[in-house]
C-alpha cells in the first residue's frame, strides 16, 4: 500500500539537476503543504548545499570510470546501492518516483520500475544524459525542456514538452515588464560551475580595447573561485565599473537590469534567462557531456533567442566574442529584439505542468495524492 503523501526525487550531483527538482517540490508543497518529499542521491558538496533542510538520503553508486579501474569495488557499491534502494521503497511506499538525472538517480529509478511504481524523468537538455537515456526505456513519462529532445528519446510518445522548471522568483520575472531605459544597465557574465577560466581569459582579452560607450554600463562578472584579482585588474585598466565575484546567488535581482548576459548554455540557466527576457550571448562549454550545451545553444539561436559564439572558429575566440559584445552594446534595437525573442521561449509555468503530469500518473495508478 503506497503512502499517497510521500514522493521521492532521485538524482543530483549538479545544480542543473537539482534546481528543477527543487522548483517542482515548491509546487508540490504549494498544492499540498502536508506532502513528504525525500531526496535521494549523491553526497557531493552541491547536493549538501542545495538540499540543506530537506529530507535527504545518500544512495549513489560509484562513477562508471571506477568499473575499469576497480571492477570489484564498483560491483560491490552497485549492489549496496541497489539493496538500499529496495529498502527505501519498502520503507516509504511512494506513489511515484521522479528522476532528476545523473548517475545517482539510477538505482532508485530502476528499483521503482521493477516494482511497478510509476516513474517520471526530468530531462533538461536537448541531448538526454546517459542516465536518462537508459531509464527512459521504461519510464512512464519524460518531461523535457526542448521539443528537439523528443526524437532523442527511446519512446518519443512518452515525452511531453513542459519546459524546464525554475524557482518561483525566476518564473515571476516573465511577468515583469522590462524597462527599455534603465538608469544604469549592466553587462552580466556567467561562467558557470565548469569552464569559467577560458571565458574569464577571453573577457580579459576583450577588455584590452573597449568602446567609450561601454563605460555607460556596470559590469558584473561571476568568475568562479580563481582569477578574481586578475579580472578586477583588467576591468580597472579598461576604466569600467565592475563587480567580480566567485558566485552570485541573487541573479533573480540582477537580471532585470542587465542589458546583455554572456553565459554558458546549461539548460537551467537558459530557462532562467528566458524568463528574465534579457539579450543573451551563449558560449557553450565545449567539454560538456555529448556536447549538450552546444545543442541547447543552437535550439535557442534557431528561434532568434540568443547569439552563439563557439570557442572554435576561423577567428580567435576573444576577437569574435569582443565583436559580438561591441555590436550589442552599441545597438539597443538589436538587444531589445533578442530580449523579446528569448522571452518568447520562456516556460514560467513549467513546474506546474510537471506536477500536473505527476498527479495524472499517480492517479492513473490509483495512488493519487491526497
């Protein structure tokens, strides 16, 4: 007998996996404040940080690379994760299990599928991750951010385009009228959790020669943990008012005044930028698994919602990035056009649509919520 007020969300290991899950949880609790939510996944620092205060269980197999170096250790860890997953399902009797992506989602999702418990996956990227490609073979529903994802699923008919769930503070930005004239607009650079250093170096190179018009903008640069002092010096030499920080945790407040954002192309960041409706230059991280960031960026670019500057090209990367930035900062109509187009790609109701799918699956299995 399932507990109709308990739901498991399995996966994690990155903010891109966890943040949509947290948005879904907020919507679940908005509809039913008494619902019990249990996160199951890895013990990485990002999981510990983002899931502070939540009911969290660590059930994670070792990375696949371990199978080649220490096959016995890998197999023992896998069987331990499998046993823990079965025990957890016996303890909680959830009506549905939600997969957030990543290897940490696999043991619990497989156990749920083998027990006949409905499973729903969140897939944020155009190219599904390896864990979701495997789990999607037997998943009841896959909620995707991009229509381009559907042909990449083993059963496209089980996919539904809901958009990528974002936190309420970002969803609310989609309803805010962007002021075409702000007192002091900003340029916002977001290096992401990986690959910030190549983007930092390119920006420092761009700052060697700047247009006087650039001094009309504040510059805010999320740099990652290293290179802060070097970037601050580069902005100072260029005569630009700049804030350089390893991490920015208040993007929902900063985006409404941004004239241009330069960003990696992680799916969760893209969803937040679309809600904000800000002119965006995407620089896909070239080492992303299956080159999924480039596929995400191209999906936005194809709809006129972003300009893409790849690291590789006929001209040096810093030169192409600088030329793109120069064009946008000196051409307000071009910026406004990009801003309108990217906002047309927003799904501020994505969390609600995902929870609708959760409710429908649970009800169909005669295990509906409350």
